[in-house]
C-alpha cells in the first residue's frame, strides 16, 4: 500500500470533495467544455517566473501552421541550448498557456531556451496529426536556430503524460529519419504505450486524480483505429528497437496508473544501451508537476528536469552517462517498505539467498550465515517500523536509497541498545541487484540516529 505524500493527500481530499474539476471524464460534456474546465482550474495555475523574454510564433507544418512560444533566458554571451516542450492533457486538452508557468520555471532553472508547442488535439485531430505538429516544430527550431538566438546543435525534447509520448515518438522518428538531431529527452510520467493490464493501472484505477477510465478514454480519442495502438510512433514502448536514441531522464509518480508503462519504457531504453536515468517520486500522483503550486515534490521534480537540461545541453556531449534501472528502484523500494515494515523472519532467506553478500563498512564481507543473522537481528530488533524512502537513484545495476526509519526498538541491533525505546534513523544504503533481487549491499550509512 502506497503512502501518499501529505501535499498530495490534501489535494486528493479536495478533489474528492468536488473542489476541482479535473482528472475525470464526464462523457456528457463536449470536448470544448472539458478543455475549458481544465484551462481554468485553479489547481493547475500558479505564479510564473519573471525575467524571461517570450516570442509567440507560427511555424509551418504538414497540417497547417503550428503555434509555439519560445522562452528565452537572459543573455549569457552565447546562444543557449534549446528544449522543445510538449504539454500533457491526454491528447485531447492542454494549451501553451496552461503550461506557461512550467516552461518559465524550466527556462529559468536550466538557463536553456524552452519552446512550447501548441499541437492540434484529438478527437478532431487524432494520430498522427499531433505527432506531425510536434515533429515539424522540432525540425523548424533546429533549422531556424539562428533566428531564435539558440544553439540548434544542443536540442532536447521534453514532455509530460501525453506529451511524454510525443517526445519519445519525436525522438524515435528523428532517429529513423534524417533528423533533427536530438541530444537529450526528458519524459515525465509518460503515456509510453497502451498497457491496460499493468499492475499500476489496477492499483491506482480510482482515487488518485487520473483514473484508469480516463486513460482508456484518452487512448481511444488519440488512436480511434485499433491497429494504430501498436504503431511505434503512437506507442513508443512497442518499438522493436530502442537503440541509438538520445540519453533520457524518465520521471514517474508512484500512485499513477501510468507508472508501470513509464518505468518499463525506461528499462527498455537502458536495456538497449541508451543512457537512462529513472526517478520515481514516491507518494505522488500523475501530473504532480503541473500542481507544483500545491505539491512540493512537483517543484522538486521540475528542479530535477531543469538540472538535467542544464547538464545535457551545456555542451554537445552534455549527458553524464548514468544508466538507470526501473527494476533496481522497485527492488530497493520493496526491501525498505515491505520487507522491513512487514518483518517476516521466514522471508529473510528468500530475500537474502545464498548468493547474497553483505560488505560491512570496515570492508569485511559477511558470508551467507552471517548475512542471515544480520538481517534477522535487524528484523527482531524493531517493531511497528515505518520506512520512508525519500530519494532513490539507480545507476545501472546499483542503487543508492536515502531513507528515514522510525519505530520502537524492542531488542539490540548491531550491539546498539537499550531495548524497548523509540528510535529513528536517517541514512542511506548502497546495493546491487541481479535478476530482480538484491544480491549485494556494500554499505549502510547511518547519518543520524535518535
């Protein structure tokens, strides 16, 4: 059972009370009524970052002109890198104006130019029209970079939800064709493909803002022809080959029906040799960056995106080359939030099998029996334990998880006592996974104990 972030819980309670009108599909409403409700919803509005120049332009596309808005940071003496931004909204809603604050924050935080694309919307314009608009705008920006005052050789694509699908598809189409050359991609809680039977679609089907029913409506709206649902440019996760794509940052939300498909796409990118970083934000919901005015973790995620763009677009080679594993992230989460919280002594050997090795901080490796005794002493020493994993970074098969653990100590642990007292611990664990399980942990760093 997921533990919902307090900011998110407050928003969900207000949504349940009818304070906002987003996250659901009322089939009695027209498309324009739904779009208007989203556009004016105060939950999705916040103050914007000052100090940026903007330009509203029309760029040519195969279905007519496409509106874009360029956000240009203060001059630094050389043209900045540029990131295309494709907004969310389930392919059927969303505008440049709705995502104005997001784009301003990314431009201000990264020092890069952001170009937001007002692509045509379904159902009036189903696939491939929105993708065609986004691709045409991306190509135009690279070809006309000098006119915009940006460096077209340092070009990224960014998108959230439906926009994450479009960003991934633009990168795929660019790889398969003759450009544009894209050096980085950022996908926030992406609708990477149609996976109605994934566990997260069932676990978070209702009560977490975006519903499974809404997801199905969005796919039907964008892809009314069933045969399009496995087209790689409509469903990037169904692409047979993901090699050769630009380095990626993939951000997911724990309590999101689309979580699993986004993390599976990150895993497939990494498996194909694409430098990929996966960040799961625990306790959050789909679209939480759009609610950054209310949800602190949304602001943190936007800061991570800005930092990623700054690093990737600082030079033509930019990316740090970290390869993340969605599987590793899930294993570490399970280790902390399930195995320790629901202490099952009989499960200790299952989690820490004969190929599991613990390296103590002094460098000495514990054998299987010593490891088992260590784990069992940890389980036996605490009751009513709660664990909050508040940062988790996966790099290849390695994970670093920063955590806070609190509960009642009912026995000594690693020689620390006395027993039967409240305890808290803050620190981090470093581990390695193989075939879906932790096989090595080489350091548990206790930063603070109370």
